[in-house]
């Protein structure tokens, strides 16, 4: 979302002002540090955070955070000591607010991926029978909350299946379940829930802000641009990896855009490694600088340039293909350069040991490399980009976007996994995603 948020105003009194449950799946675009403040939900937040009836749910100083202020000015706050540091997977967040509980410890409860948050600091328990605000007659913002001085802390990442149940107390197992085959925590596609007067269910299918509950409590986009993504809790797509990049590379757009404005060499590796299979991804070159795209051995440490030099096969803007990862293959001069706005496709077939590069959907001259190292079962590969001096890659691993721009017309994809600008090559290749790896 970055600077995008959703909004609606509840005009009706809640079913029960003292009870509510929020459930949402989120994917973060960064590794949260102790200085990160990002909002999932906020109420009464146009200009100030400390007004009566205000609520903040999100991450404060990197920890999960629930903050409420009642009508008399007393505030209640709980912040977890746990930091969320996985920018690749999805987290399921459940917050249950019930001020009718006799014990203060039970009035604010939270779970992350069905695991209860028990380690809190800065605890100030919610007073008994205090309105919990999130389901009241409030302005509601999803994707931000307001902090001191009227500044807005926006959520940076993706959201899916956002539920708010007015007057109800639910547990994570009402929204999710454990997959009997994989053991993974997953979404219940059709949960049996009561939403109450001010409850809602949005972002059920893509970026729809229409209420999928029995109510009609739809939201609108209050700012920014809400984009759809194929990446979802049931199918996680590859992105650029914040843990495997040079310090000068800046990642944006859900870690699908990599840019380096310095003259230093900087590389970025993908979050999903692959072995036996056929996989395809695309990159849109934006700006100038030196730039390259291809694959690298997953054993490399992308934080240093020297680590990737021993394991990369990279197609540069000057037409050269560096084959450092192939000891029996010399570097290649294709004579096919590329520049700003050109799109480069990377097709990797490790079943037959073939790597191909395409420029604007045309196979690059001398851009087909056949090598036994690609079929070696001991080798795992990851997508790899290089950029400096203003070089920028906008990567499409199957989400159907280059940055924030959707593909102009989707090509054919027999696997139906991912949306690409061009026809997937080879025709039985698939996107780098959890479903793609388990096809």
C-alpha cells in the first residue's frame, strides 16, 4: 500500500461497543526494525492520534501494537516485544478486543499465525466495560493510522481477507486452519462468522473494497492507488530479497522494484530458489546506469558483489552475458543491447539445462545457453539483478505489474499461475511461486 489507504464512516451504533474481532493477512515489504511504525487500522485519525475514540492497530517501534483512547481521555496500550522479520511470507493477524472480561489480561488478545502473542511491553490494560472503538460510530482507515503532529503512518506491503466482526469474539481458528497435507496455516475461504452492524469483510478477492459479508459496509480508496496482486496467502510469489541485496539498492513496490543511484556495484537476489523445473520471469528496464538481469547460484550472498561473481549468468545492457557461474562457458557478446523501457524475459529450463534471454519478446542472438550445471541436482538458482548509476529494474514475477503499471495485455500461460506481458517460454513453464514449485 505504501501511501495508499481505505476509508469509510460508520453511521450506526455498534452491535456491542465492548466487543470486536479483527482478522487480516498481511505481507510486509520490509524487515521491521525498532524504528518502524506502520498502520494496519486506525479510527478517528484525520488530524490527531490522541482524540477520544481513537484506535491504532499496527506496528510501533517494530513491535505489534494495539492502542485505544476512551471518551474520558484515558489511553490503553499494548506492544509486543516480538519483531516480524519475514518480508517474503504472509502473516495472519488476529486481534480480539473484549472489555467485558474479568481479567485485564484477556481484554486485549492477539495472535500471529495462530500463535498467541504473550510477550508484551508498555502494557496498560483496557479498563473493564470500555468501548473498544474499532466498531463504533467512527471514521475507519485501513492501511494507516495517525500519530503525533498529524503525521500518518502507512502500511507498506500487501493485505488480504480483512475481517472486522462487530460485537463478536473469535479466535484464529474461526478464520484459518492447518493444511492437512503441508501443515501450513492457511485461510478458511468461507468462514462461518457473524459480523454485527458495523462489521465487514473486504479484500476477499484481489483488491475489491466491496463488503463480502452480509452487510453493505464497503470502503473507498482515501488516497494512493490500490493495486491487485497475484501474490496471496495461498500462493506466495518471488520478490527481490531485502536480505540478499547490496546496501545501495533500494527496494520498493512490494520488493519488485530494485534501484541504485550510486556508482557502487549492487546486486539483488530473489526470495525463491529453484532446482528441477521450468520457470519464467520478466524485467522492465527504467532509467540509465549499468544494469543486468539473469540468475545466480542460491548459495551466493547478494550483499557483496564478489559473492555473486562466482555464480552468476547475467545479461547486461551492453549486450554481454557474463557466465561466471559456468566454469566451462566463456562470456558471450550478443551484440543485442537494451535501454530504457525495454523488457527482458528470462526463461530457465533446468530439466533440459537451457537458459534463454529475450528482448521485447524476441530471442536474443546468442542468448541461448545450454549447460550441464543447470541440470545438476546439487545446484539451486535464484533470480538476479544488477544495477548502479540510476539503474532500475521493475520485476514481474507473475503479479502482472512492472512497478505500479499493469502489463499491457497478458500473454498465454498454460499453468495459469501468474500474469506476464508475453507468452510464457517454454509454454509449459510457470511462475516462481509456491504453487509453481509444487505444480
